[in-house]
């Protein structure tokens, strides 16, 4: 009998793994189950429909910087299939890629459907069976089921005991020698019910990439304003994130805010997304900022504060920051006292706002949590207590910041799991 493999979830990890398995073991019978009507639905919308499928990692000094959870595992997996391998794999398969200035990698076509169509077409060409509208209810490890009989016939009991897995769906029951779960993240945790009969530790799920709702109406009136380089902090923690910051009609978004939401996903969930956030509008140290302000006050003594300001800001944001520092917009630079400058510096480096909630980032939702990495063998992504049951992608407790890092995790994990399952 050929090897029977079931993959649950036709997302990036599931489809990529199916292709790898069939290329390694053409005789294997691979079936992919998907609860939605079509595969790769999330890939089709990622990157604004352009598919940010990986990153050059040129600006990444440590994987912990981009993988708040799972960076140690990803470091190991990259020895087998890295971002460079992913880039080469897609190009070798006829998909030309480009790397943007921000190091994000996209198909040159700027069309996510090129990735979707290639993966689905290749699965079909290789003979992968895809079943959509198929919801998995639960997975049974047949080798863990108790067998009837007495101890005197233990040898025959072992030889006749069932092995493999039974996958129960809304359609029927299916048997497999090995199973790969790639169902993605589950914000409500309901997607892990299929695993409830298995002794796996599940880390509670929480949203990971989101923007912040703020209470300050005046700041929100500046919607559309972008500061190219800012730092946001969660007061009382060591968590901070740097990057562009976008002011929206609900609060703040942009790379800096999204990174912080990923780093602080669990802390923010515990606080029910009601907390304070600190914005450092200028990333220079305080001494440099002080020298810059003194230079402005000397060069433009007779000009109003609102007419001359740091080039990082526009006029509206600068006026807002002056108000936050309790400085009159009618003041002239020569009228600033040392106390005034100190207050202004404090506002520029530690401007605190109240967060009233979170706001989902477009359609590219990501969750922290999932199958605990302590339940898996890191070399094979196989459940320690269930040989033949593997996991890949966001269904595990691995997630990343925005920028192509989550899809890279899917490619790397799928590749490693596929090779382990075909050995």
C-alpha cells in the first residue's frame, strides 16, 4: 500500500507541504482537506493582494526581532529551508520575484494570484487530491487506542493493533498513515477542537497584528499624518518597536504600532487592550534633540514656534506637540525658557496616550498561540506523543511581525515537516 497522507488546511503551509511530499514520494497518496470553498484564501489577500511571500532579512539582526514567538525554532528550521531557499524555490518554479526597498519580497507581477494559481496547479499536476468544504471534527490516533484481549496474547495484540490515524470530517471518516495539520491561526481558539482528544498543550490564542484605538481626539484629527521613524513603547514593560507611524481616524497604525502589537500580544490581551502607550516622535537621544532645539532657537529667534520646526513633522503635528507641551502656538523661539525646552523634549520623547482598544489590521490577521512548541519535536515538527502527526504554520505557537515573515515561517515549517513525513 502506498503511503497515505492527509493534510488538514489548504493554506500556504498545507499546499507547499503537499507539493514537497509528492515530489519526494510520487507514489504517496496525498489528500488536502480545506473547510473553505477554495484553497489559499489568505495568501490571495496578503500584502494587499500582492503577496508579500518572504523578506530579504537584510535588516534583521536577530530572529527574535521578527518572530516574537518561535524564534529559536525558526533559527533551527532556517538551516534546512531559509528565506534564501524560498526565494530560489519560487524563481526556479517560474515565478520572478522582486525585493522592495523595505526588504519585502513580492512576485514581480505584484499579483498574489500568481502564487495561488501556481501552487494549486502544481498540486493538481502532481496528483494531490483537494477536498474543499470539508470540516475536520477530530483526529484519532489509532495506535493510542486500547485493544481488547489478555496479556498472554500481547505479541499478537501488538501485531494486530491498528496504526495511523482516523480523521473524522463533516463528510465521512478517512484513514491515514500520517497527518499534517496546517489550519493556521484561530483567534477564538475554536479551530483547535479537532485536537481535543490528543494530549497536546494548546497555548491560548490572541490577536497579534493590530493597530491601536486612542482616546485623544485632537491627535486623531491629524489622520493621514506619517512620521517616518518613531518608537512606540508599552510603559512598565521593556517592549518597544521602531518604524514609520501612521496617525489614523481611530488612533495609530503603521509598522511601529503593528510591531508593538505583535511583541505585546499577550500582555495587551491580559489588559483587555486598555492601557497607555508612549510615543517617541524623534529617535535621537535627548542631548541631540536638545542641541537641535537650541540651534533652532538661535537661528530663528524672532519667528513663531509654529513657523519653524523639525523636518520630521508637518505643521499640524508640530502644533499638536506644542499644545501637548503646554506651549502657546503664538510664542516665539526667543521666548522659550529652559523649562519650556525640557517640557518640549519630554513630549517629543515620551508622549503618553490612552489606548481604548485594538483595531484589526486590514485582512492580514495573525494570532499568537497555538500548539505549544514543547509538544513537538523541533527537527521534524512531529507531536512527541503521537508519531506521524505533524504541525506546520500558524497553527503552532509561532508568529511574526508584518513584512513577509509569517509566510516564510509557513514555507520553512512545511518543508521540514514534508521531508520528515516522507523519510
